[in-house]
C-alpha cells in the first residue's frame, strides 16, 4: 500500500510516496525512505542528558561510536565527530554547549 503525504514544498514538486510499515514491536508508521527506524520506538528510547538534545541520527551516530558521556566526547575533535555517519553540522553547537557546561571542550 502506498500513501501520499502532502508536504509544503516549492511549486511543481511531487508528493513523496510512503509505505505503511510495522516494526517488530507492532507499531505502524509510514516511511518514504529505506530507513528501518520506527518513530514510536525512537521516542520511547530517547535518553536523557546531552544526547536528548540531538536529532535521532546524530544521537545514533554517537551511540554507535560508543560515545555516551561528555567525557568520552571530549576525547574527539569536531572533525572526527563530523565524520560519523548521521552527524551533521547543526549538532555541533549543541555538543559544544554541553561540553562547556561541564568545563570540557573538543580535542584540538
């Protein structure tokens, strides 16, 4: 089943086709990409602390790299963090603020 969602876009753009999916936990959701992540499961798995300020892709990038504390984050340079799949430039100001709040900085 394909579901079309109207999204505010520029003139002459087409709606994105979305497919209904069901995650292993039984949540149903629509997605237009190949991303297998269930939005409902992501909401339930959202951690506290500095990771909660990040987008889901950025948070998963850090978690996949084993970075779950600010002390661990401080051992990396900004350039190294940006190389992680899912991490974007918009997350850096949030990470810098979190580090500075604990008297830490990115590695130079």
